C-alpha cells in the first residue's frame, strides 16, 4: 500500500490492513441501521449497496480476532468523516445495528474460502479544520478496495444515493461490487481536493 496512507490512518489501523492481505475469507457481514437500510437481497444494476454502520470481513490468520471491521468516524485532523477500522464488538453493541450475513448471497459467495490478494486505499486531500490554512492540508481515506481472485469490491465513506455524484466522505458507507461501479466512484474522486477557506 502507498506509504502516504500512513498519513491518512493511525498506524494501528494501517497495520490491520496489511494483515488482511493473505487472509482467507470465511464470512462477510453488513451492519445495517434498523429502520433505515435495506438488507442486501440480490445484485443491483447499479453495482452499489448502501449500509450505515460497517462492512465486516472475517479472515483467517487475521490479527484482530479474525475480523476486519470497516466503518467511518470523525477524523482527528479536522475532516468530519473518513473510513476507519473499528473493533467489531464495539459496533455490534450499538442499539440500531442489524447484522446481515451475506456470505451465501451472490456475488459475495464467490470469495468465501478465497484469500485476499490485495487491499488498495483511496484518499483525497482536504484542508478542512477549525481554522483552514495551507498548514492543515492532509489526506482523507474515503475508500478501501479489497481484491479476491473472483471478486473485487470497494467500501466507500459516501452519501447514500449520491455516491457517484458527491465526492466528499460522509458518515455512512456505500459498497461497490462491479468494476463499472468501482470505476465510477474512483473517477469522481480522482484529483479531488476539498477546499475550505477560513479566517
């Protein structure tokens, strides 16, 4: 993974991502919000699925209790939201969380028993801070792409219903699971900079 991602993630989270490579996927969960998110039923023509709380990959030989929990949080550097890695149990205890195991659903069933061969992070630059200036520019992690032999998918911190139109990171997730959908989200954010002017 690119070295500059260290600037977009705390070191502990970065090491978790490194540890995911080579892990075998045993199951995959979505942490939906009760009365808000629709459960995943079948592939949509858009190649996108909205989920509020988290996408959880269960991987053998992984260092964090065999699970990698991708969610969002506020960025300590000042940007309101970014992708992050959390402890599964902490999110599971949230009252509004509804867990859906999608391991048996297409296309996700194709990666069960397969090893993660690569993780690709995506960032954009922002100067969002309490007092924006040229000294507050930093990288925001907005997407993580997980590659398996039979499927590549992208988890993005993006606005539901507008992920392919609004490039800024939000406090909810969108999963892209076709090459077209992934390319669309990546292209929108390519060379994007979030510019805030403060005084």
